[in-house]
C-alpha cells in the first residue's frame, strides 16, 4: 500500500515526459499552478478539482486538463 498522489502542473510537455501517476493541468503561468496570489477561491477550487481527480482517475499516467481561466487584471 502506498500514498496516492496527484500533481498539479502548468507544463504539459514536461509532465508527459516525467509521467507522474495522476496529473491535473492548468494553463496558468509558471509558479502559479493554483491561481494568482491571494485568490483563495480559485486556489481552493483548483485544489478541490485535484482531489476529485485523485479519487476518480483509475489509469496510471492520466492527465486531466482543467478548464479554469487565469484571471486578467
């Protein structure tokens, strides 16, 4: 028995080469994988989606792209 993990990534090419067990992909800037600083609502939403993916993904190496948009100011 091991510890289940899910990776939140913003770099699809690198992610597919590393091949983590489970990945959710956001199209956010590097260093901001869950959203902008202090945007707790979006950050919590992305982390919640990652936990949902952890529960739902059954195939190793699965990459699920999340549809959230990075806010512009």
